[in-house]
C-alpha cells in the first residue's frame, strides 16, 4: 500500500502533547483511519469490526506493521531536547521557521510552504499557527505513516 500523508488542524493549546492526545482520541472515535483487518481485500468472513480502544487497536500485529495511515500512528510530541524517533511529532522551532521561512510567527498562509521542513516516515511535525494579530490560534499536525 505504501505510506499515506495526513494533516490536521486543531485549536491552539499551550500543551502540544495534550493537543495531540485529544486529536488522536477524536480520530479514533470517528473511525477516520485505515483498519487493516476491515480492508476490502479481505474475504467478508475474515473482516473484523473496528477496535473498541486504542490499546485494542495497537494490540493487533497487522496494525503494528501496517499502521493506520493517520495521526494514530504518532504517540507523543517531542520535547526541546528529544531526538526525533519513530511514532513521534517534532515541533517546528522558532529558529527553524526563521531560517527556512523568514519568520517565526507562522500562519495558515505558510502551510503551503511547509515542505521545506525536514521530516521522516513515521515521524510527524507540528507548528503553532497564528492569527492576523500574531496570537496563537491553532496547531497544525502533518506527516506520513503506514506501510
């Protein structure tokens, strides 16, 4: 199948990891992810209903290998001193934004240019987006995951 790109906008909150966890709950509850055991390539008698919890989802070996092709594949936001790793989100730093986009007050208008930020498969990125007055308005999460 290959990896899938995904992106999400969520209301701003100071705690980026709390925003990620809330988003993951919403995506899971909405069923807005790839469920490998319910795929159309499976025989009807082989498909399974969606899992009841995130723990149940990740207990499945096929999900561990193929992922969900969504933000559910990402489990935590990195801190300033953490190294990007599998299933993490790396926030865009002010220095990185200034160097690559010329400003550290990012807005939705900048999102189209976010391909300049380095990223790896199974590692997401996030950026705080600001309103016209320069106040934090939302958080943008993006990345690609799944196999």
